[in-house]
C-alpha cells in the first residue's frame, strides 16, 4: 500500500490516514473499499487482474471474482463514480480493473475543511429495540485500526502479528474475528503484559458476544482483560472504552455508560466510537435529544468515525417522529452496505413499523439472501403473525432461538409459539425468573419488561402485561409505533390503559422532540448538502 498522499482526478487521497476528499468534502471510503483503492493507486494506471486483487487485498481470505466485483461497486458508490461512464475506476472486460488516470503523488496535506458526513456502525442489538446503529463490533475495529505503530523502522515479528490481528478484527466477519482472537492470544502467550494485544483481545472477546451471540462468559473475559489494562494505565481511554464495551455486551447499561463517558472525557478526539456508543445507550434510555445531539457531533467530527452512524441517527429521527428523514437514511444504508446485518435489519423494520407489510417482506427477502441473523428471523416471524401465518411465525421464532441460544426473549417466543403450547407452570416459572432478574437490575434494558408483558399476555393477564409495559417505558422504551404494529400486543388494542400508555409515550417523545428541534433541523440540512 502506498504510504503518501495522492491526487486522482479531483480526488485527494491520504493513504496514511485512510481519508479521501473531493474539494472540502470528506468521502466515506473505509475498510476493504479503501484497501482496494490504495492498492490500485500503487499500481498506477495499469490493468490489475482479479487474481492479483484477491491475493493482495483479500488474502489470506479465500474469495471469488463476485466478491471483488461487489467491492468495486461499493467503492464506486462511495466515490460517486458511474460504472457505465467511469471517471475514476474502469472495468476491463475479461482482465480486471484500471484507474482511469494516473494517480499523482502530492505532499501530505488535508483539505481545510473535513466536516462532511460519514456512515458508520457500532454493536449487537436486542430484537425489539433493533436500534440498529451502533454496532459495537466496529467500536473494536475503529479503536484498533487507528492506533499508530509501536516503533519506527522495519516492523518486528510482533508488530506484524499485531497488524494482522487488527486486520482480521477490522473485517468484522465471525471467522475473521476468531482469527484475530488466535493472533492476539499468541501475542499474550509471548508477553502477558502486551497492552495492545490485551485490549485487542478484550474487544474481540466482546464482539463474540455482541455480534455473534456466543456465551456471555466471553464478555466476562473481555472485562477482566480491560480491567487489567486499566489497572496498569488508569488514564488509558482505549482501556476505558474496552471496559465499556464489555459491560455493554453483558447487558450492564449503567457500567457501559460510565466507562464510555470516561473514555470520551479522557480523549474526545480518539474516542468518537465510544461517543457513538454513548449516544446509542442514551437512546435506549429514552434520552432521544441527547442521543441525536451526540450522534450529530460524531458525524460532524473530522477523522475516522463509526461506519454505520447513519443508521443510529436514522433510529433517533424515527423515534422522534421524523419518519421520512429516517427512511432516507435507512434506505441508503441498505443499498450501500449489503454485507452489514444492521443495515439489512433496519430497512425492512422501518417499513414494517409503517404498516407497509408487502414492502417490508420484499426488503426482508433481499436481506435474508445477504446474510443469516436472528434479527431477520424475528422480523420474519412478526410479519408472518400479521399475515395470520402462525406456523410460519413459529418456525421463524425457532430459527432465531437456534441462532441466539443465550437470548431470553428469543427463547421465550420460540416456546410460546411452539406446539404443544407451554403449560401454566412453565409460564409461571418464566415470569418469576424475569421478575427476579429485574429486581436485581432495575433500570436495565427495556426489552426485559417487554418480554414479561408477552408472557403475561400468554397467561391472559392484560393488566399485568400493561404494568410490565409501563416498566419498559420507565426504563426508556419510546417505540410507540412498534407497540401499535406488533401482533404480539394486538390483544391490548382495545384496552383503555394501553391507549393511555401510548399517549404517555407520545408525551415523552414530544418533550424530547422539542428539546431536539435544533438537532433535527441540523440533520435535515446536513442530508440536503450531500
């Protein structure tokens, strides 16, 4: 990869900092798309074949020409290039790809203004929340990739292993995260005090839980690693961020917020990832105005930012009643990022919440062609229930439960809709367990009382179900549209207390909307500029 800065037509490309500008506007070129662009820059204007690109950009991963073609398409979209009339990158039939003009090396100098918007991601989301934004797996990626080399001069073997581990973590796919884990663990076997490996492994362990639904014990190990790093370096913002991520993946919102806030306070410029994660948790807690303001601050900050921040902002806007603005962001992300589960889940769910069931089913079918994930099966089940297809819903709930064996709500829904139906003793035991857990951790994820409400409805206790929903609202639940749309709560539609609860949510959202008026206008203006 070339190490300097280049001019390609009207683009300015800083390879060392992994940034691309057109004039004063920063373009969202990241991850493999940037790696591909950087490799092509190093080749000048010669034609580069598929095999060479696969060996140089994707290796050691094994991919085919279709993967290269799709990545080229994403790169063109990020650059605003047209494959039929290319300005930057052309296809050479039967051979590969070629830059349309010779890139010119220039002195490294960033444009004066670098505040254009970017699209981003941080972590695993609980189903009913589905606040598909802050994909915290990318939190790890961003933090790892932005760290400088540990020494000048030729890279040591340790540095090469570390760089490779970070590369795999940056890809974000399950197998690659496992490869990153193996490499980080190898470094720690050589030197138990290797801080870079310690924190890299902490993030990777948490990612296993948050994104790939593995056992919570991995997040516990991540927490121990981050705490050890923090004990050695009490003002290490990256260690605070890793500890926040571990608490996040363990479902401890209070601990996650505390450590994310410390990470941002210690290093505001470097911890934009933690700032985005904070915004997500503020949103979950019902602090919609604070969430949108912080997200927009991250979006406007120069430098590398979480990739799917756009989805998080879309969710803020959606909850605040700005449906059209949210829809534009969701649709754009779905179109530009076909390999991201959050984008795939967010767009059909947006349509589902609007009651556009046919459109939602079409989008969901496309999403399921791209990837398999429990969020998609849960939405499939919801849509099936609204169509009156209970058996199809049961099968989809069961598939989600198989993919997410440690998620309580998925397991509950799979059992409730299975045949034969659960007996009253099972319902009582399940309810008692959730109530006991809630007493130990009040003010946690709003999903927990929502699960309790579903169980109370299965027991035909509408008053108890509404009481549980009130607890969810107190915990931060603000998705009125979901409660009105979901077939899971259809039995409450005629209940006056349910209507009163919906009005309570509307009132709370209005107060947040009034507080967020400036941020909403800013978000709208920013989107028009793009």
